[in-house]
């Protein structure tokens, strides 16, 4: 009796699966490293910006009997070239009563020339917080997001007509702007020279917007080159994508923080040129597609007519349409037209 035939060898499949899983590692590892690096850089930028916001700049006298002026930058209006300070005045020591909520006499605060209006408080009455406007100089909003402004703020206090020491504590509450201060010696008054510029997060986002605008314009330009050189005709999905990009770019520009006016650096560096490139690409694709479609429509009419024996226009039974039929008459349609 003959032995049974051996079983056919089986092809192992797990090694292929292992090779596929191993091939993803060189791709996933750089992506993971990039994500971790991006989160680390973002955390560092957020921490440094938070530290800058929490910083309190101090100028003036540290005497026991003084007037503290706590000023907080609430809002910076670059279009109007002004910033809004929320001022809280606290008389200390013998100059105040009820823990500094009211002055012991008539208190008057004279501000610097850039500040609009002085502050007056009645004796023995609670001191409320007040908002004052400060004019900005040396900058233009057309330089957005690289615009920088300068101004001076100062306070001089008089209690019942007698000058008293002042200490100024300045902080910033506007996350769209960064404020740096430099103290200026002025005796019993408190004076600071301020420099106001866009915050780091706003600057990063504005630069990112310009990069995205140019990237979208380059994508549309590459798509236009492909469609016009391949003779694809009128490709409606491509035209819809290009037109959507044209209008989406305008909406994307309007999301710029701080609402910059038209004509700033953001527009001249990226937005206006990207819109121009995309609009020209849409026009070029339409013209090239229409021309290709017209050529395709005119192609069959330009072909030469076949003779009686070329086989073109034959009937299903194999007889030519131009040749004489069984009755000897043939097709007189073309001859009749001549």
C-alpha cells in the first residue's frame, strides 16, 4: 500500500503583518516627536506670556504716608491710538482713613499730558475706581502685526493743596498687547515711559495666517497648472474648490485678532497677493477648460467623410450607407443637399 501524499506546505502570513506594523514606526515616531515639541514650545510661550501679564511695574515713592495709584491697562485701541487705564487710588498712612478707602482731605491727582483729564476726590468720601484714556504716539496700525506705540503716564497728588508722595503700580490686562515700562525719576510724583506692542501669541498667529494664505495660493496654483497642462476640460469640482478657497480666504483674514483695517502689513505681505493669485487661477482654469471642451465638440465634424468602401456608416447588414442599395437608389441625403 502506497503511503499517503504529504500535505502541501503552508505559506506563513504573520511575518507580513509584522513587517507592515514595523513599517509604520518610522512614520509615527517623528509625528509623536513633533507633537511633543509643539506642545512644549506652546506651553513655554503661554507661561512666559502669563508671567508678563502678572508682572506689576512700580514707580514713585515708598514713604509710609503716600498715595498709591493702581493702574491696570484694560484695553488698547490701536485704531484710535489710545489705551484705557482703570485707576484705583488708595491713600496710605496718615493720608487716608477706613483702610485707605477715603482721603482725610480734598485729594487731587494731576496726570501727565498724554492722559485725558485729572482726578479729584472729596474728603471723607469713598474713592471709586475710574477709567482714564491715555493717548498713544509713535506707531501706526497699518504696521500690524508689527506695530509698536509709546506713551508716558504720570501722577502727582495734592492733599488740601499740599503735594504728597505718590507710588504707581501698573499692570496689563489686555492679552492682545504686551506692555513694558521704564521708570523716570520725578521727585514725589510717579512717572513711567510705556512701550506697547502686540503680544507674542498674536504675533505668532498673524505670521501663521500669512503662511497659510501663501500655502493655499500655492495649492491652487499647482492645481491650475495640472488642469491646464493635462487638458482636463471644465472640471467643476476643482472650480468649486478654487472658488471656495477664494471666499474662505477673506473670512479667514477677518478672524485676525485685533480686527486690523484693510491695508496693513498682513494684507500687503500675504492676503491681497494670495487673493489675486487664486482669482487669476480660477479664470485661467475656466478659459482653458472651455477651450478644451470646444475642441472636443468640434472634433467629429472635422473628420473626413468615408467613401463607399471605407466601412464607415455601414448599415447593420454590412452594406454601405453611401452605396447603392438593393433597389439601386442608394442614400441621396448628402447628394440632395449639394
